[in-house]
């Protein structure tokens, strides 16, 4: 039995979400992939919000029937969405990754102003960390945030790239350096920047190998001014906020990887059971059933790790105490997605690399993004090893 960590309430919720995705998302996946129809994504996001599915990990907002809603259920939503279309899942996962620090660290007025529309599906958010010289090494951040004592405003200047929902988001969580005279991890601050802020621009949108339909691009900020109340947490508290956001994002990405992996396995199994080759079904060949078996156990391992991390989060475990488990979930689920997509293409042969014969080639392109976004596989391995060997300071 799969989903070992889930309760009967969790499984019933999965059935409900799967029906929702079949009704709302499935009819639009071709438009999202072929036409990169972002309007279709916004319409589905609105439906998700109206159904209450974007409030699951924020129990104080949730008004549904689940007795204990949490990240476990957000992961289920992520998985079921990614099973049908990873680009759409990216859009909502990014919005929720933005909602997380707003919910935890924003002042009352901006929290109400920006969080409620996201959770109701009327708005989407974005997070701005990555820079031209900053990927996994967030401590090397160059964007600057300073406080204007005269106007009582935060002033943001910097350039961010590989930003999901760039130019489309309604609010951006932006990290920058507020104190260059201390170690980088002690001098970062996060603020909220609303769409339309003077000095904010979007120089370029990227054309990715996969996730067709998701919007990813650059965000430039030239003396962007936001109210004092738009500070998240406290000054120089940005690194701690970032750690929590990464844990949250990596567990969600575990769900993304599971959805892509499951979709690939389904295609491979259907083909192996229906295709005749040398007088017998393709699935009767040892090399084929070996690939199917490997896909199956890898998915189970990824699922166990992802649901464990989600359940830990829901029990109140976070910060450095969740870093290892969140990294394991993201690492194994994303690498499994790449493996399953690759093996599925191989099993399908020519049909696997041709758009006219199903979505195997799309899954292959989509999956390759997963070991990079939200912390590379290499970074996840570092974080895991660092927790296993606390007495040794690992050298990146």
C-alpha cells in the first residue's frame, strides 16, 4: 500500500483533490503546455482558492472539513496538480511559498492586504532570492535594502533572476542586505514589494526547456520604496526567514516530484502492457520489468520521505530540526522524477521523444528542472551531510 503515512482523512482528501484537478485542470493542460496560456492558470488558481485548497497549511484561515489541515494536504494538492501539469503546479507552489513568510512574519495590515487574496485565489505571489552571482550561496547576496529615516520607508535596489511568477505576481517577497558589516547570514532582511511599485521592472522572461506555461524571469529594482510596515520579521532576520521558507518549499517540491514520477510510471506501465514485441508483451521482457520495478520502489521511497517531512512540519517541527528531512524529501523525489521520466521515454522508444504520441517527452523536459529549483541536489546533499556530521564544518 502506498501513502503509508497518510490517515483515512488524508486519503479521502486526496480523492477529493484528484476529482477537482480532473474537473478544473485536466481540460486546460493542453492550452497551458501548447499555448502557454497563463490566463488558464489564473482561472484554475481562482477555483482552487474558492475551494479552500490554498488555505490548507494555514489552519487559522482554513474553514473546511479536515480536522487538522496542514502541509501534508498542501503536498497532496501539489502532487495531484503536478501529475497533470507541472507548470501549473509551479505557479501555485510559488504563490504558497510567498504566502508562507507573509503568514508567519508580516505585520497585521500588510498580512491582511497581501495574504488573504493569495489564499482566496484572487492573487499570486513570488519570492525573490536568486541573483546573477547568487544561487545556493544565498550569503553572497548583493541586493541592498536600506531604511530611509526621513520618509520611514524601506528602499530596495538590486537585480534578481530565475524568479517564478515574475511580472505576473501581485506581491514579491524580496531579500537583500541591510548590514554589510556583519557576516552575510546576520545581515539579510526581507520586505514585501507590491506589483506596480515605482522602480520595479522585468527586463526579461526566460524560455525554459520544460514547464511550458509557467512564467520565470528577471526582476530589477532601482530605489524601490515600500512602507515601513512591509518589513517581514525584524531587521537582519532575513536568513532565519529564508531557512523556514526553504524547508516549506522543499517539502512542497517533494510533492511535485511525486506527481511527475507517478505520471511517468503510469505511461510506462500502460505501454509495457499493451505493446507487442517479438511475439510477446513488452512488459514480459526482463530489461523492461527491471525498469518498471526500479521506478516503483523509487516512488515509494520518495513518497515516504516526503510525507514524513510534511507530517513533521505539521507536528510543529521546523527550522534546522527539519532541514535534513525536507532536503531528503526534495532530493529523492526530484531525482526520482528525472529517473522515471528518462526510463519512460526509453520504454516508449520513438513514441517517447515525439510530441504526437503522448506526454512522455513533456515529462522528460519538465522533470529535469526539479533537481535544480528550490535548492540543487548537490545543496540538499550538503545539508543532509551537515546534519549527520555536526562536529565537522563542511567546506562548500
